[in-house]
């Protein structure tokens, strides 16, 4: 007995390292096995300060609320009022972000078009060109001009409703990407002028311009080709939003699209997704400041994306100064991505519903991020479109509910003063007071 | 992110038109740089006197009595010629550097744009046409000059953030591009005792050249060294008392066009900056190579080119 | 023939006028005077017309061209014939960087030299350069043909996919995954045809062919140094 007891006392309790955690060690072993960094889809998974850390201050005695189901709360927004002859008029300030055909299947793109059109908003092409599915089913379609220029052609430029020059995206500002070969089907390969089945190494800079002084000339060319009709958006990943917004304006943008680090991607290095860029929450105020400093807030519109999930997120982004938001990951979830009904198949792929992010591998059980005909057949674009429309309606109703509670008859009348912050971090990033105080870190005049 | 123009005259007959030619080139580059504009112009030499170009935000009060105060400090006669927010202080030959240092205590509200024997720098915030008009740049004569229009990227739109930057006696530098290691290089240069006023990346490039030359490098050697030590994208055009030089980074994305005739060598960020130069249709027009230093001088062979990478 | 003076008409009127030309237009010949280095001259054309530009141009001349022939009697700035689909763009002088960038089809002829990144990400265009091309030419070139009668600069064909490169003179260096390849009879035929279309009197037999070693086509850690 005595021996056993002393043996027990002298034993060290096993302690797992907080630095070398099991997931970290597994990743080290994976890297040692394969010799390649982890590539995945989606946006940052780590917790960063977000809209959840903000709350609205509803009306009570000092301010008066609007009746929820009777009194009007407008949601319309017009994008591209600065130079374009034909600005885009949307019923709701929630748009569908750029997602490529290739990353997504044709039917998935069709569903996005159907859902967005039914809800009165726009969709966006992606790295891979415009498909008939999405042009045919999208009332308003934004055509992206990307560094790779896959599928770029002047006919599509002329038949889109707006043009988005993509400088960067929140998941990988400053980076290109690498789409491994498994997913490059005949159709994807031919749209991109590449052999089937090879890796695609995407460029990180545009092939024919560098810097804002050249961008201004690029925008001139795009306007000349399209007769100055279409709004020109410039999309940047959130890194130095004050400067990038300022320079996009100087280069002649009608709309600035600002994508925070929670913004998704079809495929890029995990190290990039998790370690480069600013949280969406931290991007908005500097960008709005830049617009205000140029005297162009609301004249050059700001579209914010990266981790928008709920009507509360929409309302918070608008209150901080955005004119509209864009959703990508949320739209995919709405149409069926990562649905637990496919759990058994997610398990077979070594993952679980909600965590599946190997979109580049083309084995999506939900049939959305794939080019496999059998998997694609599981996805019904009509049903997907209906689900997206419903979700967009809910986002809008939620945002209206909050706006009315704050006494606003238009979502655009939400303002930073309608908000307070739960954490010091969020207070500093959003420049709104810590709940119950008049203070936030960095507030001028303190 | 900007527009650069440069004109080095071989033909003395063009010297009276230098300001007019450069101004036309400068205004053509407005789209590339609407925030501020500047010009460095090398004018006739006075063998007895050197000069400082200074600037003040409130020139009426700052320049009033400035010559007298500086004369007293130097113990030598100083005269002053005003030009809008700028003024040229004429000091006895060899006292330019001393005068520059004295000004910090004599007139702290006055900022030195340039010092040297022939160089004058004029720069201000605003559209290039307005900047040219306020200083009457078209009327200026000289042997060579460099102009710059700025689209500010990360640092403030101020007079001091405008180009050209004075890098040493009769030396100046302008830049198009974006340096990515200027913060750490600024700290290093400041530890070395180099005076840097702004958070502008180009000023660090200019200070780097100054520092190299203070340590014995020729201008050509300093420019070559910049290819190793400066990270990022850059076209530099530098001016010296007797000539001007051009260097591009190894990636060479930012645009640069050069033209040469029997009468001049010209630099432009775009060809359209050069279209009104005399005889341009018959000029030799080319783009400078990456990681290569070019230099033209009145004193040595008219064209020299050195490949360094 | 119609003449448009760019200095008096302005860029918008010029391009709008050219865009208004239909497939069956009788006004097939256009002359543009006083281009003076202007940007976006004759961009987005989509009709079988011939446009002669008398002088040198700025960025993106003939950008995204379809069907039309754009002939620059001077030099062209950056990104000439970028993303061209069909038709042809002919430059009598030199071309600046990014000539023929991402071009999908048609023929780009540069009678002088081309600067850096000629044919970057080309996707099917044919490019014939009478003189030299600068560094990083045919970077990530996907498909199409590039013919260089003079010399090529550093890193020719870096990260190339399936484009064919033909160079008569020296190549300063080859980029990652670009190698010299055997010139087979079918390549001689392609080259002969392009030289003729491009107005070159060089002989196909004087050229060497370069293309992809295809080692970067599927990631292999042993080639990671080439990325």
C-alpha cells in the first residue's frame, strides 16, 4: 500500500502544451507527410472581434421607435451614382459576393441568381468567367475583372450590369491562389484556357497595371469599352482600408467593396486565411473616414463583406457607415452547404458538417462546390434559389426590425451612435463607446 | 504613385524654354498625381553665391526680415528673392550648408526645400497647373530639371510630402512606386544621424542616397546600392548639378519612357508627357531596363549606362 | 475614309463613333490623327473595320479588340491589345510593357521591340515581334503563339502553361518550368504562317522553340523551389 501510494504521489500529471496543441501537432505531422501547406476554402475560423461584440441602443423615452408592421422602413439602395450612366438599383442592401464558376457548380450559380433576383438584389461572377446559368438567372449581375482574367471577354463586359475590378479579397489580401488539379473539369478548363486536371496558380497582381495611377487608366479603358454606362466597383481585401479606399476613389471607382478577413475564398493557403488581413469590424470605420475626408460618403458607395450572417450584422455594418453588404459563405450555407443531412458523407471525408472546407477538392457532398456530375445532381437550383430568397428576406426583416427600434425610417439612417460595444477591442475597432460609457479607446479629445 | 518628368538639355538654345517645356510635361501628368506637384530646376550658376530655396506656410511674416536675420547669424550678406510661398536665399559661396543649419534656429517656421549652387525646388499641394502658375514655372530658365506629380499612397498630402526631395548639395530625387521597407530603413538612417522630416517613403529613398554619399559613394554607386537595400517598386529620377540619372527596380512595373535627340534627354512616366517636345517624332525613344542605372552629365560623356544586376 | 482628330473630338466621341459601326458598315476605313499618347484609343471595337492611328498612343490601345484591324503608325504604351479576342493590332514602332496581355485570339504584330511582360497570361493570341522582347515575357502564358525575331530578356516563359514560344535570337534566361523544345514539322508550319501574317522575312528554320516542362502542373514538393 505504502509503495503504491508514493508511486502515485510522485507521478507528474500529463499536461498538454498550450502552444503545441493537438491540432498544431497534427498540422506539423501533416506538413511533414505531404510537403505542402494546407490549402482550404472559407474564411478565417479563429475568433476575432466581430459584430457580435456590438449592441444596438433601441429607442425608449429620449427617442421614439417606429411601429414594426405599420410604419415604413425603407431598404433600397443605389450603387454607382458617381460616374455611371446606369447605376444599380437594389431593393435590399444585401448583395451576393463574387464566387467563381469552377469553385461552384453551374446549378449552384443558377440558384444564387434565382434567389438574389427574387429578393431584388445582385449577384457577382468570380474567377472563371460568366456562365449562362448565372447571367440568365440574375437580374443584376456584377462582372469581376480579376488578375487571372480567366474567361474575360468584352461581350460579357457589355452584358453585365456592373464591373468589379478585384484587387484583393479578405481571405488573402496580397495573394493569388492555387487551385489543385482535381477539380479542373473539361468545362472549367476550357473556360480558363488551361489543360484539364492541372493546378492553377493564380496571380496576385493584375497583368497590365500596378498601383492607383495605373488603375485610373484601367478604369478609363473599362468605361470606354462599355460607354460609361456601368458602375465600376473596386474590391480590396481589408488591410489598410483608409489608404485603399482613398486610392480607389482617386482612381475613379463608383463603389468600393471592402472584404474583411472572415471573407471566404474557394481555395488558398490556411496560413494566409488565418494570419493576413483585418477583421471586418476593424475595416469599416477607416474606410468611411476616407470617404468622408474626400467628401464622398454615400456618393461613392461602400459595400462591406466578410462574415455577414444575420440581419443584426447587416444593420451593424450599415450603422458603421456601409451602404450595403455582400454575403458569400452565408449564401452557400443557405442553399445547402455543410448541411448536417450529409453528415455520414462528411464523416467519410474525415470531417463533419459545419467544418467541411476542402471546397477545392470537388467532393462536396452537398453538390455545391463541385464539378462532379453525380454530386451536382443532388443539388436542385430551384430549391436552392428559394432558400436563398427566404434567407435574404429574413436578413432584411431583421435589419428593418432593428432600424425601426432605433427610430429609423430607412436602413441608411442607422448611425454609429445607435451602437455600443461589449468589449474594449470592439469599442476601439468600431469607434463606438463601451456599453454604458461615453468612452472608446482612441476617442479624439481624451 | 505618381507622374515623373525630366528634361536634360544638351542644346543651350533651349535653356530659355526649359521652364515652359517642363511645365507642359508636368501638367500632362496630372491624372497620375493630382495631389501635389513640384519641380527641381537647375539654373545659371553665380560663382560668388550659393542658394537655399525655402518655404513657409505664412510667407508674409516668415520672409519679412529673414535675410537680415540670416545675415547676422552667418556674419555675411544674404539676399532674398520671394516667389509665392517660396523664397530663394542667396548666400556667399560655400555657406549653403551652414546657412541651412542656421535656419533651424533663426527661422524655425521656414522649411528648406533645397540647397546648392544652381538647384531650386518649388513644390506645393494642389493640381500641377495651379502649382506651376503660382510659381510662374514656365518663365524659368535653366540647364535641366525634374518635375513630379503626386498621388499620395500612405503618407500625408503636404508640401513637405511633395516631391522632389533634396538629398544633398544640388541633389534631388523624385519617385514613382511604393517602398515596402521604408519604416525600418528610416529608423536605421535616423540612428545614423540623417535628418528625415516626414513619414513619406520617398524621403527615405532620398535620405538613403544622401547617407551613402556622405559615406563616400558616388551618386552612381549610391543608386546601385539602392537596388539591394530598398525593397518595393520604384522608378527614381535624380538630379545633380551637372546632370540627371534614372534607376528602376528589378521588377520594373512602374512605367518609364525616355527620349533622346541631339538637343535633349527626356524622361516621362508616359509617352504623352513627351509629345510636345521639339523633334520628338524623330527622337530615339526607349524604356529603361530594370535594375539598371542611367546617367547623363554635362561634364562627362553624354550617355552612360551601367548594368548592375 | 473618315478622319477623326482626337485632339478636337475627344476620346469618348472617338470610341463611341467606332463602337457604332455595325457588321455591315460601309465605313470600313478610319484614320485617327493627333493621338499624342492618349490612353484607351480604339478599345472594345467589334466590327470588321480598319483603324489607322497616325502617331503614338498610351495605355491599352486596341484593348479587348474583336474583328477590327487597329494599325498604330507610331509606338504603343502599356497593355496594347490587352485581352484581344480576334482581329489584329499592328504597331509600327515599339510596344511598352504587357503587350497582348491575356489575349484570347487575333494577331498582334509589333514591328519594333516589345518591353517587359509581353504576352503575360496570354490565352490564345498570336504575337509576332520583329525586334526584341523584355524580361518576364510570356509569364504564365496559357496558350497561343509568340514569335520573337530578335532576342528575349530575362525569365522568358516563367511558369508557362501551353503557349508556344519561338525565338530567333538569344534568350537571356529562361523562367521557371520553361525549356527549349524540339522544333517539329508542324511547328515550322505554324511559324511560317505567323511570320507571313506578321510581315517578317525571317526563316522558320532560324528559330528555336520554347515551352513548358510541365513540372509545375501538379504540385510536387521536390519542385517547390521553382514556385
